[in-house]
C-alpha cells in the first residue's frame, strides 16, 4: 500500500453506530476524511443495506445485514468464504474498491486473510470489552494498534507488528462558552461523562461530598439511573447538569478548579487502565485527581495529575490539592497538560500510524 493515509477508500468497521455520541471511531473517520480519504463507516449489522452521506465531507454511513449468525462456529474455510463474499457485496454497495480496512470490532470480519491481498488491514482495539475473535483478528491483520499496555501485550502474542497509540484528543473548533456554573463555594470540582457506567465509585463520591462541604461538585452527563442515588442529590454541594453538548464541555472543564476521575479501580483494573476522558481533562489544563490509572503513571510522577489506589489516600490527596490549588494550577502546569493533549491529537495519532505502516512496508 502507498504509505500515506491520503486519497484512499477506507472501510472503517465500528462497534458503535454513526449516530452514537462521537467516540474514537468517529473521530478517526472525520480526521481521515479531512486528509482526502473517502471513509465508509460500517455500522453494526441492521435490517437494511444502504449508503448515506453524513454531515462530514467524504464520510459515508453504511448499513448492512451483517454476516451469518454463529459464523465463528463454522470451519475456517466457510468463515473465510462468507467474509470474502460479504466484503465483495460491500464494495458493490459502496461502488468502490477498498484500499484499507480499519477495524475497531473483532466480532465481525475477524479473519483479514479472507480479504484481497492488496487490501491493507488494521485491527485497532480501543475498548477492553472488544474480546471476541481477538487472536484471529490480531494474527491476520497487517498492523495492530492498542489503547493500553494490557491490550498491546495481548496483541503481541499473535502479531509482533503491534503498537500502542493510546487515546486521541479531539479539539473542538467552535467552543460554546455559555455554561452557567452553579453553587457558591469558591472551589469547584468537575466530572463529565456517562454517569450510568458501572465503574463509577459512588461511595467515594458521597464521602467527598461529606468531607468537603466547602467544595462544590459538578457532574454532567447521561444519567438514567439517578433515582437510585437520592442520598447524593440531597447533598447541598452536589450539582447535576444533565448531558452537555460536546462543544460545551471545554467551557465546563475550564470553569472547574479540579477535575476528578472516581472509579472502582480494584474491581475493574484493566478496563480503567486508560479512560477515554483523560485527554479531554488534560486539554483543559486544570488539575486532575484520579483513582489509579495505570497508563498515566508517568504523568503522575511529573505532577500533571495525582492518583491513588485507596479511598483514604484519595481523600487525603484531595484535601492537599484543594488547599494548594494555586500551585497545581500554575501557568506552567496548565500549559504542560494542554501541550500533552495536543501531542495526542487525532491528526498526530494518524501521523504515528503512517510511520508504523511505513516501518513494515
């Protein structure tokens, strides 16, 4: 394959649909399209087959019926046959020949050896729960990419052409600044994300609310299960904003003094080794206090962030940070955090991946 990721027809396989809140797959599609590639974003299987233009130039959303159920149980010969046939159908549907298959989903098209030799294949695993046909997808890909060391070490068992690229940072071009922050306390601690996920340590959140009545805690995000947390809603220093638009989040972060990642690290260590939102937090420049987050140990050593493995230490560190915010949010530290996020922009990530492709060509 030509080494540059430009002017290619790319089939990007995603476990989340195009109309999902934008995550890494959507951002890669958008940034690849900005380089002149035509990106065909393959949604999870549905009950129709069609190609639709999206609001992003050169990005097309593809609906398809999927592969036959239980394909993983078939003999390899039949697996490869059905994968090959479905690939041909998709090329016909999209009226192109794909130069590159970039898959974030190892539950479908998991044997890349079924595809034409001239098609370059990347298996990128961002989410720990993408653990379906992991070995087949890894060993038959031309290149494997991982978001964390946990995933990377697993990929390397099957393919030495494996690299960690971590999470990318998507800079919002037109930030909205109309977020009105509630509360009267001087110090404000923020969290934004899906509040329904099982990883959040709500017991620790409640302890923070009780231990720091002089700090206002601001939570934003989808939260369908909030009725289960009546105790937290009763706290006078707790504020809930609902789900904020993506272009409002930078403003929300910047109006905080401190950003928190409060997860059940011991219960879910591998899933929480590298949370998606860390890059967004870093891009705000504000101090970050987290439960243990393995992939960012070096940043903790550099005092960009602070993290702890148990509740008592977290509360003690929180107290220290709150009392010394001028130090933790000084201009030099703010700049260093922002610079780190910018070095991991999606554009920079794609540049890195181009180099990996070149090194094996």
